[in-house]
């Protein structure tokens, strides 16, 4: 059973399973994060949905690049959680299965290519307080406690 964070699912709603990959990206005592500015600003672990036919690791590389402009190396899965959310950009009720990795940011290639995203650098303990969802905060805190 995967641990759930966030809202209790609505028993009357139909949720579509949406697997995704997200990364804790430590470098020089800071995390590389993304802030999505569409509607309300939301600080997030870089990552996103795994496209149909795509494997998790290539999806992680793609998503981190799109949201941060950075190339990463040595991704290692550290856990997963799920959360039930409405995704307005897709008009979708989703059961997000969030696979969490730790990876090393190795090179900035560009600015974020995904619309309405910007890069933030933040100490792990601070990130664990301000990330926009409880699952991300949990894994950031776990990393901070063991580093």
C-alpha cells in the first residue's frame, strides 16, 4: 500500500490514475526546485507525469529539464506516495502516483522551457516547510534529516 498525502478522495468522483516522477535535487547544500506561477504560485519538486509508453527514468530527465533547464545524473528511487487532486490544466480528477527520486543536478542547459516555471534554490529544511504538497514536504524532510 502506498502512503496517501493530502485530501481524502471524494467517494463520488471518478479518478484517473496518473503516474509521475519527481526529484529531490541536492547541490551544495541546497535543493533545486521549481515554482509554477500559473494561477497561484506553487513551489514543487521538479517532475511530472509519465507519458504513455515512456519509462520512469527518461520521464524524470525530461520533466526536470522542462521545469528547470537542468541536466541530471544518477537518479535513485527513494519512495512513492499518492494523492487525489483535480488537475485543472487537464480538467481531470486524478489519483497521482508520485515516484520520488534523488538525483544530482550536473549542468544548467537553459532556462525552464515549460511555461510559467522558474527555478528556486533552497536549503532542504526550508524546502520541507514551503513545498506545495505534503508528500513533497515529507520526502524533503526525510532527506534533510538524513543528510
